[in-house]
């Protein structure tokens, strides 16, 4: 209400060229027509007083209305109850995607499309909050502890797959949803046995136990089969080690085990297409489309006849789950992960990353369209488990003070991921001992694969002579040209964004939250009893122990002290690490993801 007065009062009459300007300004503010009169100042000042008075009244009324509206929206925020009818929950995870990944991708999208700076990604339009990501054992979480916060709504240690810091299993929202009569699904682009999907349908003490996770996910664990649909990679953990492309440590045939538990198994693009967009899909469904990870989108888009995309898998899953629950009074819970945004961060490959984020954006568009058209009430909530790479859309290349620039064009020139180029060169290197042939191969890969033509002799020879370092070196070349910065090949402690299809329905997640609150929202939205699942798991765990379970127990080995830093007592502290390690590269990505 005070707003109007100083604006006019501060005007010095000498600045006013004529009365007409002021009169018209007042008229605009008060909505009154200007009325110029010949009898001068007295009449003018009278009308000015009236005008100011009316302006003050209108402004006051406006402020009161605003206050009431705001109060109302605050009330509904705190009292928004979980819906009571049939409903669907789609939980999307952008693994390793921090806020800077979005700045990077948005500017890249604008560059590529010739779009104006106001053009947003779809995901940008659904931001509702932020999540704090630390685990019980470290300020920097891994994906296992991160996903346990979502699945069990509890903090645990890095490496924990839905087990608590005291090594007890914790029931997950997916398991509780299944028991409550919902249908359940997991769609990912990494191995289906990797940490994020594993945390919804398996319990092991260490994330590396992917063979064991594969068995649990197809129902070979105390709860029996809990997942109705799985799409992703990681076939090698399902094949017996006698098979050609197996990566299992034993001779178990987990595809056979899955079939015994009722699963319909598919393993290639052709069979995926035969699902006819979902109408031909029979539950339960296990679809494994790659031996390990599905290739990065930047590579996959030229191999669409071999691998389905994230949004294609998401659409088939949504349609099939909707159809299968049509006559049920319960809907479904589906987790969709943009898994490899994280890997591009680990690789410090900005070109691979922008295509991963765009693929995630496309999958989110599919989900939003589904929610718009499906008759059942539903919500999409999306967040990341953590940031990866310590990405910066800035990089100082020289000692001189930097210019304020980064160059999306350098990312647009790349047609392949660093991962793909490095794998191709490794293959070439092993079969071609000739140095000049190797140099020529690497030069061609830099020019054709990265669109970089100003490569230095060192850049080429370092890759040509040392293929083990090629992945990081290719990625670094493109990072330098685009002036994107990275602070680590691992994760960072940055807060990550939370998105939702409907901010009202996701009101408890508006603002800044602990990652466990995301997990709490999931179970409360579905109205499912996760604690009952925890009790059942603990009871069955005890029974198995009494029966004299052989080996490490069904949840595998408990990590030894030192492999696992426990909570407040052992939070890592500084001990001169900055000078401990050399600059070896060794295995290209020894990362835990
Ligand atoms: C890969 O696919 C993209 C998009 O579909 C296309 O623009 C590009 O030319 C293809 N690249 C190669 C090397 O085939
Ligand atoms: C991108 O490729 C073009 C040739 O196709 C080249 O002229 C240009 O320098 C490249 N841009 C960057 C940033 O490397
Ligand atoms: Zn990671």
C-alpha cells in the first residue's frame, strides 16, 4: 500500500515536463480518465489527492487478497492428505543428475534447436524442491544408500541395498505396494541388478553382489516374486557362467529360475517390438536388452534396431500396467531410472551426458502424457540420488583470468561417447601393433567421433600409446573444448532437484528435504505398510538362520570394518589425502557408481 506514494511523491515538479504527463500517469493508476481544466492548480491537486486515496484503497485490497490466497495455499500444503481412491505412482530417478546437468543440457538444447534463451526443458517446468543426499556413512552418498533412502525411507551406509546400518533388511515401497495389491515395475537403462533398481526388490549387504540380486529380483528370496515387470540391461548376471556372455560367478541359470517363477522372458529388440506397445505384454515380464548397460543415448540413437530407448520402455510399461490394473481397485507403482546420466558424470563426458538428460526429459514427457490421458488418478515424482562429477558449466583453461563462456557447439559436434570410442580403440589396439596405424586410427576417431579438428600431437599420441586411459582422455578433450568443468570422477554432495507432475499432490516435497522424506512420500502416497514388510523380512531371516542357512546368509557378506564407514562415529575425516595418491588412471572407471 505504501508502494504508490513514494513513486509520485518523490517526483520533483521541475522534472515534470508538463501536467498532462502526470495526469495521464495518475489516470493509468486510478483508472480515471484525465480531465484537463483551464482553472489550474487547485483543482488539479484536489483530483490528485482523490486519485492517491483511491490508489491506496485498491492497493490495500489487493494485498489483502494476496495474503488470503497465500494463506489458503499454505493450508492445503500442510493438510493435503494422500488420495483415497485407486491411484498410480510413477517414481523417476535421474541417477547422478545435479542442477548443473540441467543448465548444461538446456543450453545445449537451445543451441541445437536454434531456440531462444527462454526455451525450457520439459523437466524445468515441474520443479518443486530439493533433496539433501548424504548417507549414514558419508557426506557423499553412493547410489545404493541413495536408493535405500527412497525405497525404505531410511538412511543407510554406502553400498547398502535396502538394509539398515545394523545389517537388518528393511521393507521397500515396491514390496509393500505389491503386498497391498498394486502391480509393480522397474525400467532402467543400466543393469537391472545395479544399485537403484536393486534397492526396490532385493536386500544385500553389499551392492557388488549382483548375481545374488538377480536371483532375488526374480523372486528367489524370502518374499517370493514382488516385481511384475522389469526392463533394462544386465543379462550377463542372469546367464550361467557356462554360457558365452555370462558374468556370473556360478553356474546358476537365473533366466530359467525366472521362468520357473512365472516370468515371460524377452532378450532382444524384436521381442520388445512384439509387445506391441504394451498390448501384447504378458505378466510377469522380464526384458533384458543388453549384456550389461544399454549404450549411452548418443550411441544408441544409431542402434535403434538393437536397443529400445528409455521412453519406449517407459511407454510400454505404462500402457501394460494400466491395462493390467484396469479392473483392479489398486493401480501400480513404477520406477523409471535414467541410469546412465550418472555414468556420463563418472566418465566426465559432457556430450554423452546431455543426450542422457534429453532422453530422460523425453521419458518424463511420456509419463506426463500418460498421466494426462489415463483415467486413474496418478502422480509422477522425480529426483536424483546424488550429483556425479562435480560438473560446472565453466572451466578455466589458463592462468589468465577466464572469459565468462562455455561452448555447447563443441558438444553438438560429438557423435559418439568417449566410452564407445575408447572401446573401439581398445579392440583396434589389441589387433594392430603398428604405431602409425594406431595414430591414424585415433586421429580419425577424434575427428569423426568427437568432431574435434584442432587436436594436438600429444592428445593423439597419449591415447594411441595408452588405450587404458583413452576413455578419460577422449572425454577430457571434449570437456576442454566446450569449457565444461569437472571436479571428480566420483559423486558430489550437491543437493539435487525434486520434480512432480502436480505440486499440490506432492506438497510434502515442496521445498528443501532430506532424501528419506522422498521415500516417506512414496509410501504415504500409496498408503502402504512398509513396516509390516520389514517385520516379515526379519522374521523370515531369523527362521533361515535357525534352519542353519549355509554360507554368508541370504543377504550375502557383511562388509568388513573399513570397507564400510559407519555413521556419525566413523564419518571420514581429513588425513592428508591430497598428497597420498599418484595420478595413475589404471582401470578407466573403477567407480562404484
Ligand atoms: C546418428 O543418429 C543421429 C540422430 O538420429 C543422426 O543425426 C546422425 O547423423 C547419426 N550418426 C551416425 C554416425 O550415423
Ligand atoms: C565442429 O566441426 C566443424 C566441422 O564440421 C569444425 O569446423 C568446428 O571447428 C568444430 N567445432 C568445434 C567446437 O570443435
Ligand atoms: Zn554413480
